[in-house]
C-alpha cells in the first residue's frame, strides 16, 4: 500500500515537471541528489552565490603550466609600459 501511495505522489510531481526543459530537470536531479546525501547542509544554487568559491587546489600550478613561462625573461625594472603600449597601438592601428 505504501509503495502505491509513493508511486502516485511521484507521478503527481512528474506530471507537473515533465514539460520542463532538460536544464531544469538536470538541476532538479542535482538538488534531489544533494538533499539525499547531506540533509543538514543547505543546497545552494548558482543564483544564490554572490562570490565564486576558490579552493586551495584551484590555485595549484600544474607541471604543464609551470613549463610555459620558463623561457620568458622578466622585463627590466625600468620598462616603460605606456611607451610600449603606445608603440604597439601605433604599429597595429596607425
């Protein structure tokens, strides 16, 4: 009896949601999954976040990225950025 009642309740929800876009359905699946995994943690959506969350591992430099800048020599301390910018723009756009 309980199974039939649960299936009917689920079917009622499905009737309301079946016409939704794939993006909405995937978001709902994600929210439902999260609610099953951790019931005491509030589920946050992208719209609720005001700042991006940056983790320590996001800041780690991979070996590949580390090799990219090895051949680049640093600019001298007295390098004139404004002059270089002006010269570049004049060369590029006249």
